[in-house]
C-alpha cells in the first residue's frame, strides 16, 4: 500500500561525539556478515521461488497462503524457532485465470485489459454497447441515473495529453539524496492522507454499487499507467460488500481510443469473457512469523519485516518479494554465523499490506497496543488501521515495554542508500554510526524524514521505533509498481545482496546494544478546541 507520505525531512550532521558508547560497531562481525552475504547468498534463490514458482500473492488468495507455508518452512529449515502463522480477519480471497476483452465495433480488435480484483467473472461472453460516464465522485451519480441499464460503462475521464518523462531507471545521485534530507516543516495545511484514503476506498464501493443498481452490464476503468501497462487494483473485498458486476482496467491508450470513437458518435461495442473465482473457505489471511531467540526468559524484541502479499497482475517480485527475500536473507546470514543475540530477533512477513497494513497492524494490536475505532461513518469501508489511526487512548499491552525496534524494507528492489529516522534524533545519530562500514556500498545518508507507505507506520504511530530504508528507485515507480511487469527480471542481484548485508548488520547491532533502542515521545491526543467566551 503506498500512501500516508508525510513529508518531514531534515539534514542531520553527525559527529562522533553524539554516539553512545554501546553503539560502537563490531567490525569483526561486519566482516563476517559481508562474507556470508556476498559470497554465500541465497537471496536471489528465495526471490526467484516467490516470484516464478509461487507468483501473485493477493491477500486471501491460495497464492498468499502457499507463500505463508513456504516461508515458514524455509525459515525453520534455516534454524529459526517458533515459525508460525498469525491470522487477521479479512474477507474472501480472489483469483482470475483468463480475461479476453475485445472492441467488436466499429472494428474488431483485442484490448489490453485485466479484471479488477474482487470483481466477478462474466460466466461466458458478455457483449454490449459502451456508455461513457466520467465519474469523479458520488456527486456525479445523478448525472447518469437512468441511462446505464444494459451498457458497458466507462467511468474514468481521459486526461489531457502530456509529454512523457524520459527518466525510467534512476540511481540516487547526491542531488537526489539531498532531496531526501531537506526538511519540510509540517503546517496546518498538511493534507489529511488518512481521510483521503478512506474517501478513495469508500468511493470504489459506492461507484460499483451505483452501477449495479442502475443495471449496468460491466464497469470499465482506465489504467493509471501509460505505455500499455495495466494497474488493476480493487479494494471491494469486505465480506458481504463484494462487487456484483464485472470490472476491468483497460490500458490507457486503448481506453482513450474507445472514448474518442464514442464521442464522434460511433456505436462502440465490447465483449468481455472473464474467469474469476472468489475463495470463501477461510475469511482470514495470514502473516509469517519466526525468530532467533534472545538470551534470558523474557528478552526484548528486535524486528525486521516486509510484506508478503502482492497484487495479482504481476508476480510481486519487487513489491514486495524483494523486501521479503532481503529480510529472510538477513536472518539466514545471522543464523549461519551462529549469532546468539542478547535480544530476540524476530521476522514478520506481513499479509494484507496492499489493502492497508492488515498483517503488521494486527501484530501491533495483538502484542503491543490497541486504539479505539473512529466512529465517523466515512471510515465504514476502511481497513482497521485507517479506522483507528489517530484515535486515543493508546492502551499498552505487555509486549510494549519489551519492544526495542522494527526495520522495514518495501520500496522496490533498489539497494539501500540510507535510512529515514522518523524525526528521532537519537536514532539518527545511531544510524550514522551503523552505516559507516557501508559507505563503500553507497549507504551513508541519514535523514530526519518521516516517510510513509510501508509497514513501519503501525509501529511508529503508537510511539515505538519503526523505520524504513532509503533505496535507489530503479524503475520501480516509473514502470514496475503494481503493474503486470512486476517480475523477477526487475530485481538486481548486487542490490539485494547489499540490502541483505546492511539489514543483517542493523539487526545484529540493535540486538546486541546495551540499552533498548531510543524512542520518540509517545503520541498524544490533540488538545480540545477552546470554547469561545460569551
């Protein structure tokens, strides 16, 4: 899920005087980690199996459950303990096996299109004329009421043509890294991303429900990507609220042609033949958990994680099989070296991130802290994280005080260039020290940035240290992200080896330091507005 990007970044100048004595880096261990990670790596084998053999891992689907079981068994084989699955309430799974979409008049041609997740199949060939009804919000429903019965409805507007950007593949240079470091002070005008997301998801439900009520045959949406790339993410997964009419995403160029022909007065016809299946056997979905036990009866916890689920149009290689392979490789390295950590090193491979941090947030609720649910009706269709974000009080669970730190990797397959410290000045100082042995690998940037869109947020939002790394963009956002080309071909061995070595070192350092990782002040409820005096 890539949202809640809160801008907040500061340049941070680090000197030796700010480092705590117990954060001196064990360079002998760094050497061993580098040797194991560079010369005996299994990171590409792990990613290849997840991407090529298992493939798409949509939340609730058989593919994700297979990945849960495989990662659990693999971590156990490497010697980790207590490998198990932790479930969360979700809804039905969904898969598709075929999608044949044609324009049949004024001429016949196959369209580049894929079904939208959690929409039903067609039960044979569905044919009809199109109707162009660009709907930006529920306020537009009244414009088209009574006109859509028996039509295949195109619901997205066609934007004005713009020249494409030529930058496709990017490595961060000094200027790019500086952008991650420059601070942008939050103001009262900062966008409420949580409310925006609630409205976005809610409007998807409302749009499909309106079309179904009006008797539309199917819904056609424009892919938000160009160059025939298709992003077909849908969020209508809640039990009892699933879509009842087929929905497809058509490549932007083909969608534009359909609209142009319609607007010139042609009777444009389409045919859809889609096989899709809902999986209702188990309404839960799962995350994979395993650990290297720490010393003592109740050791503190150090965690690393990445989301195991993916969208269905590609193989989920860079989003986020790459992150999964890296954190798995990091704990494999430490286990291969016989590390006996002071703190327990735990790995979380989360389900349901793409729909709103389901797995990581369930872990937080089960083990660390809970929050009340926002009663605002606008959050009716949202995931638990959005429903409870910013709500108070935060009620601690026994694991809250034992928790030390969480590290996440989920911005594609690019190598690590640094780390966001989430406004935690003490953490920034520590990270500067920990990155020193990896300057030769391009990892040296520490920022006071508060970034978003990854599974570190449920930890950070309750006042626990949770961090995401700065990564080279490569072609993640420009081409691969949530598209049908999210495949193994877009992952690079040197990048993933480098990331795994740095992740293993961070886990080792956090697990062995004298004190628990420093925390920011715990979030507080906003002050009630003052009542105006009479």
